C-alpha cells in the first residue's frame, strides 16, 4: 500500500495563476481532508469530504475549491492564487471501519505564491 | 467548541533526558485524543491515541501519554529522549459525533547531544 500520496511535492505560482493539487489514497477510506500548515498555527482544515461526490467547508475554505469525483481521489483547487496561500498543504484520509478515527497523512505539498 | 492547547512552542532537552509535552483539550464529553509527530519535511505520523479505557496509553518509538479528565490533559512522555526524536509534535482531539480533528499549534522539540 502506498497510503496517501500527494502531487506535486513542490510548486511555485505567480499571483493570479491557478493550480490543482491531487491527493490519492489506496486504503478505501471514506473520509478525506485538506489542511494547510503555517508556522505557529498548526494545521487548519480547508475542506473535507465524507464520501464520493460530497464535500464540506472547514475552518479556512476561502480561495479554495475541492472535488471528490472518485472515492480514492480528493482534489484541491486554487482558482486565483494569492501570496497568502503560500503554505504547506497536507491531505489526510480516515476510515470508519471498527470506529477507527485516526487520520493518515500524505507527505505534503509546499506551495509558494509570488 | 472544541479546542486543543499546546502551551509550549519550543522545548529543548539533552539526549537521554526525560520528556513531557503538554496538551490540554476543551470538550464536554470524553474526547478522542491523538499525538502526531512530524519530522522536518515530512507528513504527520501517529504516535498514539486514546479512545476509552486505560488512561495510560503506549505508542510507538517508546512514547506514552496519560489522559487526565480532571485536568483536561493528555500529556506525552518519554523516559529517555534520543536525538532522532527531534521533530514537531501535535496533539489533536476528536469525538464520536464529529468528522474532524482539532489540532494544537504544535511543540517543536530540539535535542542536544
């Protein structure tokens, strides 16, 4: 099992450009999450999904959109990047079998917006 | 609303010394509690978790944590720190009726030889 993978690992964007981050998991997990990590602020939830075709807003959703067309994939889009979106982005997944509520994390994507 | 507080932003210890990282949670019912570790440039790895039962839980890499309801705490401990333990540590809480985890702001551990 690869677990949770994220593509790309690094990206530099100019202000106003758009991009999509891909998260894939091979554990058949129902739930998937996108977080951003900034110094001194821990992890903040952007959007999440409780199943294929469903998405919900987290703590800091503005400026981001998501889609979950397939159970194993969760996409995070930035339509018009801003310097404030410079961050490290983590994807996570969680399964509900046996009431196991722990989240499994990907390696992260470091995004710089200039 | 749920919240998680890690009062220590940065802790420095000598290799071989004992370690305790503090975590306080705010939640009415019994929360699910987690400790994750993040090595530089890496994702988060689960160290241990508490759902119910024995309040002292053992995790990987020689770590343990104790759930104290009276103090709303879930402190992480290790009796003897190794240089490879240098990393950032995150406490998180959830519950049976929520889909989300709330993370603390993290504690960065530095280990001196």
